[in-house]
C-alpha cells in the first residue's frame, strides 16, 4: 500500500507497508474516524518523526511508548509537544537532566523539532492513540511496525546511539546490534520513577559516542 512518509523510509520499510497487518492497522484507524473517535496525532503528523529525520541522517534514537493523549499535545515526535503547550512532566525532567549533564540552560520550549532535524529520531513504539485513552492503540499493529523500524536502523546504519528509558523501552534493546551501535539504558524520566532517571548523563554520552566516530554531536540546547 502507498503510505505518505519520507521517501528514504518508504523505500526502507516498503516490505512492512505491504504486509496484511499494516493494511489492517490502516483500516482500524479509518474505522475509528468513521465511529467519530478522535485520534492523536492528526493524520498528517503520524509519521512526522520520519519526515524530519531521513534514515541516512539518523544519529540518535529516543524511544517513547505512545503519543500524548491530551488535546493539542501529540505532534508525531516522542516526548515533544508543540510550542505554546506546557511541557509535560517527563519532558521537564529530560530538560533538567540535560542542564545538569551538559551545564547548559534550557529555555523550556517543548518543541523538539530542533533535535529531529539534526538526526534524532523521536520514535514512539505506538504511533497513534485515542483521545483521553492512553495505550488505547497499543495492540493494533504499531509495535510490529516500529520493531521493524528499529531492526532496519540497526541493520542499515552504523554508529547510532539508542536511548531506552524505562522497562518498556529497554525491552527493545535486543532488536539492536550492540556491536555496531551504542545502547544507553536508564529509568524513565517520568516523575513516577522518583528521580531514578537523573544522573544517567545520556546526552553527553551520546555526543561522546558520535564524536568518537567522527560524527558531529547533537546540539541539545533548545
């Protein structure tokens, strides 16, 4: 089937788009709309992470679970919300860790497109959600698709830094060839983790790993 996604990703993932499960996933989303359900993010933004970060530009992958389910929050990038929307608690903690790790000041601006445009794939394991119902689309086929995304990056790219935060994200680590890539694991930045995320220093570690391969570091400051 034809999917509106950045061309390098369309080519790399065409086998997934041609699978029956993906057609079923698309049918499910159409049925949600037909039933009057509100789904986030809006259709044109479902593949926003891919559109901003072609596969040959990927330097870092930050894996989230599923999109924010509140009005106006989800924008197709994990942990990110549009300008003008208050930063959610997990994102605030990410910014605190960056400030501590790198000694820089974060503006608090919650839109992470600046990262994506530098090669940070802000990937959610599930790409859609029903409004007000977290994890409501967790069993419709997205995880099969995004597992394939992670495997494809592992196979086709070299020297990518994967950040897996929390037990759910850590469960995806076996999909990555750790002999070719850097895998960083930590507690989730959610306040529910009671601060266990702080001190992971993933942002300086990521840049060190990139620079060791002759790649330019990520400018994490927003």
